[in-house]
C-alpha cells in the first residue's frame, strides 16, 4: 500500500511540476518525493484509502494500455478523451477493489510491478523513448513512431504481470489476508509443537498428582482428619447408650 501511494503521488506531482516548469528539476523531484511519502503513509495507515488508490492505479494502467492500442487505429483529437477514460477506468476499478479486495489487489500490484520493470528497462536502454510515447497518449499529442525494439520492451509488461499474478496466488498470497497485516499472525501448529504441548500437559498432570500425594502423606503422618458427618454419626450412635447407662447408675 505504501509503494502504491508513493509511486502514484510522486509520479503525478513530478509530471505536473515538469509541465509547469516553474522550478528546477531537483526542486521538482524533491517536491514529488515529499508528496509521495505523505500519500504513501496515508495509504498505508488508512486501509480503505489504500485499497481505493490501489484500484484507481489499476484503472489508470488499464486506460493507458487501452490508449496505446487505440492509437494504432484512431488518434483522439481532444485532450478530454484520455482524461475522461483515465479517470473513468480509475474510479470503476477503485470501487470494484473495495468490493473484491484480495483478487484486485493481486491484479493491481502485479500490473504495477510489470509497469515499473518496463519503465526501468526503457530508461537504461532507450532513455524513456517508450515512456514519452505513452505520455503523449495521455495528452492526445502527435508523436513519432517508435521502432520494434521499443515495442519489445513494452511486451515485457504483460509477461511480468502474469508472472506476478501467479507468484502471488501460488506463493506469497496463499493463506494470507491483507486485513490481518496489523495483527500478529499465529504460528502454524506443527507436529513437533503438538507433541511438545502433549508432553507439557502430561508433566503438569504428574506434578499435580505428586502434590496431592504429598499433602495426603502429611495428613496421614499428622493424624487423620475426621469429617464432621462422621463425627455426627458416631455421636448419634453413642448418645442412647450413654443415656441408658446414666439411668441405671442413678437407680
């Protein structure tokens, strides 16, 4: 959740600052990092804001991929078309993520990870040629045609996304719920732990038996303790005999 908020806030603020061109690149980067940290902390601490931002980012990436495909057949003539498509897809995916949290969180994080890998490859191999092409799709601007190598880099995106989905479903996300992140996870009861628990129970029973035997021995050594009911029965049995003996002596 923190990385989702940090990436979204930092990238959006950096693009806005670069578009306005009021400060230097270093100052713009500092402002973007600060806003990204703030938004990352909010999405990490407030669960539903984090889920909403995760879904919104999923919709944004789906809209970007749709604009790339649409550009091969039709070029939008107005700036509001990509803006409306982006915010519409983002809002729909955000609401769906609040309803079906775990599957869409897995999908969003996998697609975001694939996008991050592609951007890094594009920077080291072509100095953001493909990233600039995608940015032009969001602004509905004309752009030069990219070569096949740029499309090859972009093809890494779905491959990494599919790998991320499989890894999360089969390994990292198996028997794990993001709702229990703040709670300490209970350790699984293994066979060794169950045997140790049984041994401790047997030891506790033995200690209780030994303590009872020790107290019983103390009572036997110091004299038996007669119960009140037994004393009452002896008293009731001997009272008539004592009374008769006293009458004979008096006569």
